[in-house]
């Protein structure tokens, strides 16, 4: 349960990371593990996917629609001319190599691209293919994960040292009492990253003040990570691979809150060349399914994002907000006047709308709610906002 304020109102849990909704997730991994192929499939784009390291030098970025059966249902119901889903911003980042923190390969540029992202799809290779070279000489996804983890940690180590030195100069030797708490917090962070050799997000309970300081510096190891395991077509269909258990054991031990999602770049690429009928036939024959929808939804959620719907005959739209957003601020995503003149939010749960069949039936069933300014919007809410139009000052 989230902590409560003194007056009984739920207090939002602090979140490590940038505030806002224009957030990005980066695809990170060693060269030749399938990152650009995955990005191409994900975005149906044509980023270079040649078989050599560093073929993606400038990060490719794309907006990917978030698949949602609720959105599809509302579009089928209202049949509006305008249909706008939620989007996940995805960045394809070139392959990191051992020594990247010190500039090996094209390391420093790549690490700065990761810094500009807010979460990470950590893609690792668990398939054998003599035609695709592995930069480490053999396939070992656990080793590869550890290489990426260590490069990110070493880069944070490099970033922390001058921050600590500056704070020590001002707060300790200079006697600035206001900065002393920040110095103490960063000393704790330094001990965790440099002495304990662990990632920021592995620490189980940073408090509010510590998170406030961490959010000033946005260290690479604080970013949430989703582990994507790229399997061969054969292994994905039979749901067996000798590395899967080892990867899961490693993640459960070192990054226990993270998800591991197996997928097959080869299958997803094959799907792209099939029409809908061929895809259905392939899935039925092989008793399998695409992993893309799950990957996109998980990536979106890792950014602490969700969305509510506005739905009618003119438009069905998903509006992206941060988890924990209150009704007036959610209204402000549509127009600032909605927030300034907020009166109430009329809310239907999607499940109620689908079950009852129409808005009138939801009202008759007593499930149409009028919510005030302290209402925390929930994912999938269908909302109609009432507001006063701000009066313009009269010209003299």
C-alpha cells in the first residue's frame, strides 16, 4: 500500500527518473545481438542491420503505437474519423563493447545516447549462427549482460567522482550547511556504486530525499531495465533454450524487480513479410504467438506511464500521463484551460462500458462517477471533463 498523508489522502510514491511524459526507452546490447533487426520490426522502419559492429552510429528513434484491445474496442464502437493511440518512443542505440566507458568502440557517444533515455530494453543473444559474428567470440548471454552492466556502472563511477569532489569542496570544506545533506546522500550512492559495485536501482529502498538527489543526476544504473532474450525460431517455438534458466537466475539474483521476455527476431521479421492470413496460419501451425505486444506494453509501463481515453463519434484518443496523476493535471494534457477551470471529471471504467454496452447503461447501473480534483486517474479510464472557460481580461 502507498503511504498515507496525515489527512488520510494517499501520498504518491517517489519515482527515480525524469518527470514528464515525453520519455524514451533505448535498445541496448553488444554488437550483433539483433538490436537493429528488433528495432526495424518494432517500428517497421529500415535502420541499417548489417552484420558488423557499430552499423548504428547515430541513434535511430521512432514512435511505436502501444497495442491495446480497449482502444480497438472503443474505435470499433464509435467508428470515429480520428483514432490516436498512445505511443512508445524507442531509440536504437549502437552496440556497446567492453571498455565503452573509457571510449572503446564508439563508447562515449553511445553512453550519452543511453543517458538521454529513461529506461532500457537490454537485448541479449541466445541463438547460435555461424554467419553472424559475436564480438566476444562465442554466445554467452549471461556474460554479455554482465559486460553491459559493468560498462554502465563504470560510467556512473566516472560521473560520480567529480560530483562528490565539488560537493565536498562546498559543503564540507566550505561549510555550506544547505548542501551537506546532498553530500551525505551522494556519498551513500558512491559507496553503493563504487565500493559495493552495484547499480542504483538494485538498492531496495531509497527514501524521498535520496530520490530527489538521484533525480538531479539521472545516473545510468538508475534506469529501469527489461531483459529481452533473442532466440532462434526453433527455440522460441519449442519454448526451450539452455540459456533461459541461467538468465532468469541471474536477473532474479541481481535485478529481482526486472522482467525477462524471450522473443525471436527471426520470427518477428518473418511476420513482417506475411499478410494477416499467413500470420494467423503460421501461429496456429506452430502454436506460438508474437512477443511484440507484450514487449511494447512492458516498455511503456517501465517508464511509469499510463493513459486515459476520451471517446466519441469524432475521435477516440489515448492521453499519456504519469502514473499517479490527479484529474486536473490529466485534464491539462488535453488543454491548459481544462486544468485551470477544472470542475470535475466524469469517469467510466472501460470494463463497465464494455459490460453495459453504452454510456447510458453505465449511468443506469450507477457506475458513472463524478470525481473531484483529488481523484487519481487510473489506466484505461474513459473521462469527460467539465470545466469553466477562463475569462479573458477586458481591454480598456
